[in-house]
C-alpha cells in the first residue's frame, strides 16, 4: 500500500495530461467542470452511505464544512485546472489513512494523516516545478492542504469512534534526538520552499539558490537517513512505540525525498518554474 501511495504522489504531476485531453476533445469549460462533478458525486455517495449505515446527524453535517471549503477554493481560484487538486487530495488522505491505520494504535491518527498529506502536497509542488509545463506555486500548496482537511473530515465522519489513548506520546518523548531531527527537517524545508519561490522569480535560475542551503540539505539527508536506520533497529517495539515511530518516520521520509529532488534538480540544473 505504501508503494501505491508513492506511485499516486508521483503521478499527480501528470494529471494535467487528462485535463488537456478533455480540453482538446471537448472544451476547457467541460474540463473545469469535471472536478466539480467528482466532488458532487463523492458528497452524494458519502451522504447515501451515512444514511444506509444509520450514522447520526452530526456525521452527515460534516458535509457542510467540506462543501464550504470546496466552494471557497473554487470561488477564489479562477484557474479551473487547479480545482482537480480538491478530489486529488481527498483521495490522498484516504490512501494515507488506510495504510497508516494498519499499524497505528491510539489517538491522533487524523492529525498525522493531515500532516503527511500536506507534506506530500509540498513534494507534489516541487515535482511540478521540475516538470515541463507545470508550475511551483504557493496557491496550490494551500489548495492541497485545505483539500486534505476535507479528506480528514470525511474519514472522521465515516469511521466509528471510541476511546483512544495518547500513551504513544510518552514513547515519543524518549526520542528527543529523532524528534529534533524531524523539527530541523521541517525548518529546512520551509526555508527551501521560500528559496524556490526566489528561483521561479528569477526565471528558474538556480544561481539564486544558496550553496550553503544545498550543503545543509546534504548534511540533513545523512542525519535523517541515519535517524531512520536507528529507529528501525530498535528491538521489542510495543504498540505505543510503533505509533511514535510512525510520527517520526513519515514526515522525515517525505522531507528527505523533497531534499533529494531539490538537490538533483540543482545539480543537473533542471529548469524550475
């Protein structure tokens, strides 16, 4: 299932091919309506399923904030080919939830799914920056993140509740070094995102990208890889320990991939838009 998540993430940059094919065969208006149709059909399926299962009204009402978020995105984003990000990242959250819940025990899974989906949204934008005909943009990052919120709300609405323990946090506290590496990676990624905007502002010239940041990324890749290796060498992990491992490894792995893509693009001077 993790292979499916990886394949899905790397395929998102090619969704434009479908949009262009629909535009060529019919029109841009129809191509722009497709994401809205998908959203409407998905909402209908959600409501019918919730009704069939006899879920309480509060579960069905979750469609209201989902609809408001989707409407705001569509109204504020004039480019219709950006609207496909909404169903894309709703599906992303569902894929992540299904694979994470296999090993996850305790509370907080929805937050981890949301964070992982948001980080993958950043990776998606970096991949689009090096993809011919696509563009790296902060608007798409916001759409990806807010669409992930819709995905999490729908998952929460259809899943059964119950008592969940936060005991795994105690296991996380014992891994101060690993947690510090993850936080450092998030900060480095934030700086990288900003500098990539500078690259696009200078017509994709990598000359504006600082060498010290590349060296810092290389050091972080070594430190992050070593941290993951140490984490997986631990013996006798219990359920709380495995959940703490997910909180460390998932964001760290995504950040490492982002850094690797940027370093490769910088090294071979791939055009970045």
